[in-house]
C-alpha cells in the first residue's frame, strides 16, 4: 500500500503523509520527503527559477494592485503635455497624447496577465481532455484526435489568430480564444505521449486489477504521473502567449489602441521616434521581464521535475 | 521506401482537407464578400444576386468548398482585391518569403547547431550556463522588439544595411530580417542540440569510440553529431512552415512584400481568395516539409528503415 501511495504522486501521497502524522501525535513522525517536496526543493535551489518566480510574483502583484501603484489615470489625455521627458511627476514621461507612460505600463500588466493565463488555461483544458482520451483509448479515437490536432498544428499561429479576431471582432476575449484555439494541439500531443509511457506501468495494471473505473484510473493514476511533461510547457507557453498577444496588438488587430497594452504602446512609441527616442523602450522592457519570468519558471520546473535532463 | 512515401502522402490528405476547410469556413464566416466588393455603397440586388450565383455563393458551404478546391487543383486561385489573379500575387510574394525563410534557416543551422554542440560538450561549465541563459533571454524578446532594435542600430544609427527592403528583396538586403526572423528558433535549436549532445555524449558508443583511440574531432562529428541531430532536424523541419507564416511581423517591420504582407492585406480587405489561397499553399509547404524530415531520418540513422 505504501508503495502504491508513493508511486502515485500528489493527492494520494499527501493524504498518506497527513494520516501518518495524525496517528503519531505523541511521537513526532520523521519528516517524510514527498515527491512534490523534493521537486520544490530542487526548484528553489535553482537561482534562475527563483528569479523567475520573483518576476512572476511581482507581475501578479502589479496587475492586482494597478490602481494603487499607478500615479495617473492611464486614459487621461493632456494635449498640452505631450511627449514629455521622464520627470518627477511622469516617471517614464508621457506619450503623443500626453498620457502618463508609467501608469499605462502598470495597467498594461493586467492585459498581459489575463490573456496569458486565460488563453493557456483554455488551451490546457481542451488539450488535456483530448490528449488524455487519445492516449488512454488509442486506436480509432487516437487517430481521429491526432489528425484534428495535426490540422491545428499545420496552421501558422498569427495568421489563424488574425482570422478568428476578424470574425469575432477586436477585444480581449477574441485574443484569448484565438490563442487557445491554436495552442491546445501541443498540450494534447505532449500529454498523449506521456500517457502512452505511463499507461503500461505496473501501478496502472494494479489499479485495473482492483477494478477501478476508467475515469478513476485516468484522473487518479495516469494524470498525476503524466502532468509533469505538461507543467513546464504551460509556464513557457504563458510567456509565448504574452508575446503573441503583444504581436497582435502591434499588428493593429489586438485590443483597441486606446487600451493601455504593451504591444499598443510599443507600436505608438515607434511612431514617436525622432521626437522621443526611448518611448518604446519602457513597454518593451516590461514585456521582456514578464516573459523572462515565465520562461525561467518553466525552465526551472522542467529541471526540477526531471533532473536527468540537466 | 516508395510504399512508405505513398502511405505518408495518403495520411496527409485528411489533414490537408481539414485545414483548408477550416480556413475556408472561418473566412466564409468573416462576412458577405459581395457586400465587401461594393464597399460603403449598397449593392444593386439584381447585380448582387448575379455575382452570388457566379461565385457559387448561393450554394451550401460544403459545395462551395468542393467547387473552390476543384478550381485550386486546376491552378485557378481566383482574383485578389485589386483584380489581379491571386496566382500573380503568389508568384511575386512566395519567392521573397522563401528567400527570407532560407536565410533564417541557414542562420538556425549554422549558429544554432554550432552553439548547441559547443555548450553540450561543455555541459555544466560556465560557457554552457552562459549559452543557456542567453537562449532564454532571446526567447523572451518579442520579434518586433528585436526587429526594431536591430533595424535601428544597423540600419539607422550605424548605416551598415538599408533599414527597409526593396521590392526585389535580394539576398543581401534580407540578411538582417533573416536574423530577426530566426532569433527565437535559433535559441530553440541551440537548446535542443545542446540537450541532445549532452545526453548522447554519455552513451556507450561514444565511450567505445574514444577507447578505440579515435581522435576527438572524429568522435564528435561522425559518432556524436550524427546520432544527436534527429530531434534538431525534426524541429527545423516543422519550423519551415512556422517561419513562412510567422514572417508576418518581420515583413511588417522591414516593409518586405512577401507572403505575410499579402496575407495581411487579404485579411484586412476581406478578400477570401487571397487568404484561402495563401494559407492553402502554406499548409502544403508545412506538410511537405514534415514528410521531408521523416525521410531525412533514414539518412541520419540507417537503423530506421521504411518498408
């Protein structure tokens, strides 16, 4: 039983530990190293991963507390005060419409967070369901799902996204949907191949022999052990989604131009080149730092989950 | 081998039909192409109905799709918004983007694999860590940011290259855009070959080769490299299609009139023949590149045989 609990990571192992701890209240149980505990330890020992975690945490704080941090209204125009150099009042200067750059960048983090997380979450839901079905059932189900994944895989992301946005109209939701629609195929493929290797393991056979239902085998035994491959990809792809979202705005088809959003600001800053040369540098740095955060975390997760790869 | 190619080609058919139908469906949902033809003016109902019938727009969607694919297979891609046949636009745009992609792929192969091999052989040392960190940073910089920075530095400030590309787009003008287009994938190629080399350098056959007394250079080039390149080749193969479609941002920055430019124009002007036609060709390129990669496996690894 302990062997089973150990091999099925996650919830099972956690309950086993708490149960053991509850039984030995008089005598403190030796701290059992769970698999997740070890992963966390390896992750925190990685300097880059910690830097990434700090950057991502900062981003979340800034996005959540944007109204408290911003010094001005990000939409307030002041045509008497355009293209100002950075000063005590406007830390990053003002843009061509006299809007405060600092406040716009702070508010821009909200779009980045919302689009990045929501689109990849949606992609994961679709990808995990289809990938799990495909990997577990194999045969005809597998061929059909994988051919559908091939279709979405064969599409250039930006082109497909542009068409969807034109159908749905501009805005945050169409951007999220279009990025998710063209990202789920990778998740499905990753999970499928990971499940194929886990499916033949002894503990799955054991669960089957014990009469566990298909749903239980998938959700309690196969998924916790296959999800590792997906997890680091998820963190990476939140970063890629932030880039893709900014690229769409840069091309002029993301969220509407008055919304404080980094891609919009870079595009606008480029138009002010010659008058104010460094306007585009601030939003660019914001994007790069954000994506770096997610990429570092993804990299650290991969190393922590599978130290053989290092 | 021949049978394998035929089987693979047959497998490509449903993917081809699926992806072309998908784009056809989406573009169809974009709006009324007849109304778009008339711009702001309200079309005369009789004329609109006649055009609709001529373009098979009064038929159900799947029939329209069937008719359209029939036309495409006979080489007729329809007309673009300015009355030019789409095939003419393609003849202008594809060579340009193909050259751009070629430059990008070359950069990926030369710099990506070299850097990857060098850092893979020095696994865990400072050179390796530096390269790995650099690749992560490069991945985090969006194409349009690196594009602007390089365009500003090389094109405007130092005046080494011209900041925008002329309509003929010769190879030398495409160097800078090619690097910009390649950057992200270059980082992936570096990481991929580094991991692969680092893993394989501990393999038994490498130890045997070293023990036999083969010179290090030969061990690396003939034994290690050949065995480690398969995942890299796979990535580069799928990247050909991605680069051609993803060139849309790079082409915008450097004002290159390639596939991305024409597609963008077609999408904005709601010209379905341009969009569906270009995407169809891109999908074919993607599928053929993947097939080519599978066949290359057999060259790299003689153990893989296609019966």
